């Protein structure tokens, strides 16, 4: 169980920075598709460098930073940089079409966008159509990519880095999309104080020990993805994710190989796992949290049997 002493003037950036330093030698993430692994120390080093780059580029607390992409090891580097700097994060559904991205950016006006190389033209077109003065940074290794920027950018040592001061009453850490599948896109603004209280509560009340593997299947725009990205570092957990679109075969492979202890799943995935119960070993799970639509009691009972 993690112990936290959160000062009144602290925000999520302080908590994440402290946690990453504390668990620096632990693995932070594994991309099951490529086998890439990265420690908290490496994630922190890259996130601090990017945070300094964003500050030097003129971004200030409250500016909106958009992130879109698959769950590769680069995806959450700008996420943590934004928390350190007090930028407001908006996740973009990797499956959004041009019109949906345009509506989202019309509502949020991001100052900087991080996206997969395959989506650069779409994001650039949308930004130009809206007349946004937005910098677009791609993931990958090409010229102008985030990795190239970090390679060329020299800054202070990580242990000298300080989190930005943020007016937590008037600046939001997250904008999260909602109702995109049933109606017009809407934005929910999350406040610092409420998030910190919830995360500290769940971390202290969790019956799971430190540094465990967590199956991360949520796309960057889901609230569960935001929760895991902030709560897991508080416990030194390791995210097991995949940079290619997941299907049931990939998920079964991830569970059998890495033996995660917790995950968030929806009814559809639960049914798929039940249909493949002879191919997947679910006994490693300490807890499975269900989210999304209604789950029928008889299906729930069948799934619980597989966890024992």
C-alpha cells in the first residue's frame, strides 16, 4: 500500500513526479506488441525534457495539449509533461474521423498536438481549417518527431526540475470527451482537487501490493485511461499495453504471458474471454473492474468462476 502526504498547494504533477522518483528502478510500461520495456526513471527523464521543451516553446499552465495515438511507449510522455507543466490534457480517439477531430478541436483549441505519423495530415488539415496556431509533433523517429526533439534538446538535470505552479481552482488537468457514440461530442472538465482525493483514496484502500502488472487496454480518450495513467505511478505499477489495435487473440497472449493482476474490461470483452476460457488463464487477476454497459448476473457469475 502506498503512503501519500499531499500538501494543499500540490497538484497531480507533484504527486506523479514524486512517485516516479520513488519507483525509478521499477518497470513503468511494456508494449506487448514489440517487447519494448521502459522504467519509471526513463519515462520521467523523457517527460521532464519534453516539459522543458514545451515551456521554452511558450506554453503556460492552462494551455490545452491534445494527444492521439495507439498505446505505444511514447504515448504518455506528453501526458506526464503536461501534468508537470499544468497544461490541460485532451485525449483524441484514435478512430475519430476528420469531422469529429474538427469538432473536438473547435471546442478545445489545443496549442500543441501529439499524434501518430499516420494522422499528421489529418490533424494539420483540421488545424488549418480552424485557423489554429497549433504545433503538431508526431510520435516515431522521423525528423520533427518527439523522439528527435528530445534527442536534440538539452536541459537541466531531472533532479533539478520543478513542477509548475498552477491555480488549481481555475485550471483543469483534463478535458474528457463524452457522448461521442450516442450524440454530439461533449467535454467534461475534471478538477484537480476532486481527482487527487479520489486517487489517494483508491490507492490507500487497494488490497494490491506495490509494483504489480496492470492490463491497460483503454484508448487515450477514455476516462479509465486517464485514471490508470495517474493512479498507477502512485503504486509503482507496470502497464501492459499494445501498440497495435488489440483483438481477442492479442489480449489472450498478453494475459497468458505477462499475468497481470488487475484490469478494466467491458461486457463485450468479458464475453469474448468466456468464449475462449480454455485458451486463457485468468487466475493471475486479483481484481477485474467492469465498465461501460450493463452486465447480466449469470454472465458475471460465469466469469468469476474463471478467476478462482
